[in-house]
């Protein structure tokens, strides 16, 4: 056991004995996400470095405090990548542990899969100070409960991640971005038609440009795959709907801005009374009858909008009716959540499962208490 890890475990044991809350933090790039941070700082950045990387096996093992930018640079040297495009939010300090703990994915999520689909195994320290290992470095290595994927999106409430093994993929040999002038309903319908065809769809983004005088409504579709497949898809899709092809030198930074929530749509509105809401809905969900402009990703599965936090009940009623969920991604600085979580409420049965998991992995309740829900 190295010195950095030994120090972290000692800090956890002391906190558990004294029942002192710990605030797990890597680079701090996601401090805005979730509920108010509190507790003694448990800094993971000392636990860093790439443990092993086998490009031929498409597997990398990295310590949790390793900067995400460092990992992606190492993969890029071998022509490989993290297919789920983890957002950095324009901050190069974000760590691999934070990437897994937050469980956030970028524009390619609808086709490439989510963070949890690429986690092969991990090590973490639980609330008893035990350093545990789950999973491994191959896809078919899980017997019993899949604890590795359970930690994805847990926001550090179950334990301290120390090491993660990830599946990586080769960078696609060809890429193209097409742009179509379509209203939201037409864009969603067309994406569903294209989705039923053997086309190398990788990402999509529909948005209305309110900064332009004519306020155009545009659908951007990214294709990735073999050269022949991408070129054939471009020809076919442009024959279906009139549109144009963007230069990759322009499209690349735009998709990065979409991934990191840096597009003009995500710029904080003039009024501080609005929060950025993230709506997760079925891809086949219709246009939502809401009075606020939206940005639509994941072929309709993820929808963003700026709305008052006071619209909580209205938004969740609309989204729940179609089998989705609504959460506050960036809270308004002018208001508070009023004791309610920014995340979508849990059903009583699911809430009970969460509490039991918390009690098992963190019996003293020291890890990121209240980061997701008041009693978890």
C-alpha cells in the first residue's frame, strides 16, 4: 500500500470513529453539481497515475486522482478514446474518480453508451476503512453483485474510489457533422426514422439560436465510423432532408462545447432566478409543452432548459407522465432548493434500497453526506 493511500485510509478511519463528515474532492470541477458540500476535505489528488495500459487489449487502469486530461492524452497517443465523452466543463482539473462518481456522459451517450458501460472493475475504501476490489479488467468478470457499476453516479456517497479499470475504444476513422433546419418536432421524428436505419449515428443536438435575428432552429447530427459508411450515410441523409455538411475543423470545437456545456445556450441567462434543468426522458418522447426554450441531445433522450426552481412541480409532473425524470443541474444563485434535493425524487422502494446500501458501505455516514439526498 503506497503512502498516499495509507494516509487516506487513516483519515477515513479517524472520521468514522468520530463520525466526522468527509467531503471527497478531486479537481473540484464538479463542485457545482449536487447539493451543498460540507465536511472535512478528503483530497484524492495524491492518489494519481496510470497503473497499466494495454492498447491491444483496449483496457486501462488508472488511479482515481489522475486528471482526466492526462488519461485522455495517453489514450490519444495510441489512437484510442473514452467513447462516452466525459464532460470536463472547460476545467482541466477534473479527475478520473470524479468522472466515475458523477457518472456524466457527453453527446455520444445515446449510441456509445454511458460511463457505467465501460467500467470493468474498481477499488475503493468503504466506511470501515477496508480497501476492497470488485470486477477486473475484462468484460465477463462479474459474479454476484456488480458493485463496480453501482459506484458510478453515486457521487462518492458509498466510498472513496482509489483505482478504476476502463474499457477504451479506437478513435473512429471517419467523422462528419450534418446540419438541418428543422423545428423540434420534425427533428425528433427524423432522428427516429434515421435511428431505425443502419446509419453510423453518433450524436445529435437540436437547438434554437435565440442570439440570431431570425432565431433559426437547427439539428446537428454527428456520424462516426468507417469512411465508406460515413460518406454513404451523408449522401443518404442529405437526400432525405435538405441540409449541409460542416467542416470538421468547425464542428469539432462545437461538439466539445456541447459536451462541456459551453454553447451559447448554456450561458447563464440575464436573470439569476433561473436554474439549468436536465430532463431525462425516453427518446421517443414528444415535444414537451413547456414555456422555456430547450436544447435537445441524445436523439431526444436528454433535454436541457433554463427555468425557475419554483417550476419544480410543473416540470416533474410533465416529465414523470412520460416516464422520465427532472433534476436541477446548475442551481440558481438567487434561490435555494428549500430543503428539497436537486435530484429527481426517489420512489419509497428505491429510497429504501439507497439507504440500505449507504448503511452497508458507509455505516457511520461519513462520505459526502447529503450530496444527493438529505438522508443518504
